[in-house]
């Protein structure tokens, strides 16, 4: 992935290409934070791009409580 300059506007075909690449990597198991760091963009930017691309976002990690019987 090519690192983008922080604050550079990403539009049109470049945005579509970035969205496709980020979605593929996210669905392959990478975290939003890792993708943000690799692309040089913010967490919020990557999160928004993933939403726009139709990616199914994972829930937050951690232990879950089970319903008691």
C-alpha cells in the first residue's frame, strides 16, 4: 500500500482503489488501526472508507459474558 501524505484529499478513482484495497486487507484480518498506520491516515478516515466500501465491520474484542442458565 502506498503511503499517502497526511491531509491529502483522496477522490475519484484513487479513493475507489484505496477503498477496495483497505476492504480486502480488513476482511483478511488486519485491524483498522493497523491499516491506518500503514496508509498514513487516521483511524476515522479508514473507518469511514470501510463503511463507504460496504465492509462488514467487526465488533470490539475482549471477553464476552454468557447468559447464565
